[in-house]
C-alpha cells in the first residue's frame, strides 16, 4: 500500500519549541566524569571540560540540560558541590551505589552550560530533603547579592546570579526505588508547598511537578490526578518519563514504541485537563517529557555495583545503539513534535556515555552513536510551526500495541523561509514504503535535501569508537517533486527527513 500524506500550512498544531530538544546530564556512571569533564584529557580546556564533547553537543543541537539527576538528585546535597574543590567532601551516592567526588558541581555545570550554549534545568532534592534546602539552592543560584548564600556564590567566583528558570520539584517520586519515595498525596502537598515558597524568592520560575516514571506504573493516571489536585496553581508543567527497548526479539512492537508515547501523552493531557475542569481553572498544565530514550534496562550494562564496592564514575548504562534504536528515537521525536501544543519541554536521557547519543573513552576519542543522527537533524531542521498532517497508511499487528500504522510522520513549516521539513519512519521490517505527499498548499517547488538512516543488511549494526561513520544518514534517492506532488520510497526500517523549499 502507498502511504498518502497531505501537508497544508493552514493546519497548525503549535510552534516548534526549542525546549523539545533538551537532554540530561546526571551524576551517573561516566556522564560527568570522563564524559563532559575530564581534566588532563588532550581536548580539555582550563576548566577540564572536554572540547571534543562540547563540539558534538553543539552539533547535536540540544537546547536545555536537566541536571544533576535523575535518581541521584534524591540524595544530593548541593552545598557539597560548590566552593573550593579541595574542601568538597566525597559522598556515597545511594542511587547508583557509587562515590561522588564532587569535583564537578553546580557552578561548574553552569559554566559548562554557558560554553555549550544550553539552558539549565535544575532538579531539587525532595527525597532526603525538603523546603528549606530548596530555598537555599534557589537563593544561592538566583539571588543577585547581599544574602549569605548569594554572597557565597559570588565568593566562589560566580559574580552574576545564575538566574535558572526551570526547576524540577524532585525526581520520579512515584517510584519505590527512589530515595525518599512518597505517596501521591504526600508528594503533591510537598511540591505545592515548595513551589509556593520558591516563587516568593523568584517570581520568574517555571516549575515541573513529578508525573509518573512510566505509563506502566500501577499508579499512572491516579498519581497525576492527585498531585495536580494538590499543586495545580503552583506548578506549570508535569513530567513524563519513558524508556523503550526491544524485548524477546519482538522488533515489531519495539518499532511501534511511539504509539505508546502518543497514548502516554494523551493520557497525561486528559488527566491534567480533568483536574482543570474539576477545579474550574483557566490555566493549563503542560508536559515536560524530561526523560525519554531507548534503554536496555535488563542488560548487564545497567547493573549497579554492590556491597563494599562504591566506585567513582563506573561504566554504567553504556548501551550501544543499533540502527533500529535510531529509527525508534527518530520516531519518538516525531511523537513529541506532534504534541507540541501540550509537550512544552523534553529531555533525551542522557547526553554522554549513559544511555547517550555521545560516547567517550577516558583519554580517548568522543564519537557518535546511531541515535545522534535523527536527533541532530530534527533539532536543526524542525523550524517554524508543527503541522497536523493526515497520514493514510497500511498497518501491521504487534504483540504489545495491536494494529499499528506502518508509516509515521510529522511536518514542520517555516513560513519566513518558505520551507517544509518532513520527518518520517517506515516501521516495516522487510518492505520499503512508497509515499505520496500532496504539497500543493505549501507552495514548495524544490527538494532541498532528502536523507535516510537505515541498514537493510544489518539493522543491529552499531557504532564503535573505531567505526562510528559507516552507517550514517545518506541520500534518500528517487525523491521527486512535480506540481506540488512528491513521491518517494522509504527503505525498510528507516528514519528519513525530506526538506522542501
Ligand atoms: O536516566 C536514568 C534513570 O532513569 C534516572 O536517574 C531516573 O530518573 C530514571 O529512572
């Protein structure tokens, strides 16, 4: 069956938001140490920041970076991470059974954000800590001067306030694994109280309440309802987290992961809007999808140390991503964009080494995983407005999600430049997918670029430090545009981008 798509710039979902292209740096494994930070590395600058990694971060096109966790934040004592490095204590990190040396901390992170040209998104500890410490870290970061903690920041070398706008009120507090895990009522009340007080210090904040850790949580839905019932007025966004992986050889379901993400988003939106109705509010709560990715959680790479072994920066969660994983990542971005009316921020978890598009070797090179490509290209070329586009396509049966569409797609329209970008996936494992696109209403006359990522010979191919380039986006051949009508064929199990102008 031929897939038929109509692109009409009149049908706008909402703007492409730069914050959709956020990522995440947690003190976990080698994300920070020997990831973004490695003093002594040949590419390190005077602060120990790896320039090779910074270059790739810029090429990836990430907008916001969530920090410092993740599960790590639920035991984090922020004050240990600032001040003279030689005086900073080493601490146990209970989340990842590791030792945190605190040689890279809050102020280093803020300098790194400046160099990477990204916006920080700070998470506060609502696991082992509460209101007072939340106010302390906010005073340290955002108050210009004249108080104990703002002056401490200044004497630590950060003269200007950090003025961090986005704050996560804890992390995954619905998860029993979380240090300081809470019930929805306990957390909702705590989040409301903390948010209210934080806004007294700084009225310019955007605050994210914890939603569910994934849509399979037994409390999913009810958690959001209770938390928002307690904290509706006080917060702006509710978080969503999800990780997908191919399980028991069920590639068909895995390739349809975005179907699950679509449903997850719709469920959170419906729940938030039902609280809005019940509480008779005008304001809408939007979603911060601040952890999403492919993560093979059952693999040995994800095993944390045990017993008396509390290493510094062990190799943890260093998943290697194959071509199918990259197709899924590209498709998840399509899902996030399609929901740009309600998904106002998102973070690919994570940035370097830990379930990441960028890998490094200590003392060695930095290189791109397969998942780097769809993210970088979507971030660079999704511009202007996201359009709602009807996609008439075939379907196939999956174990997990029943009947699902074969082809999925989203389009963006940059009115000023007169350009349209189409992002597509073909989920068929073996068949290529012919696609016909009606672009008459868009007024485009030429194909600016057409690329695809696939490897029909071996979809399990993954990059290594020795070979990270032999499977990369290549030209999508056979794309034709005449009289506002485009035809193309998507290779089996592929992600593609077609730009028109
Ligand atoms: O990103 C890895 C972990 O996944 C994070 O620390 C946690 O928030 C989530 O469960």
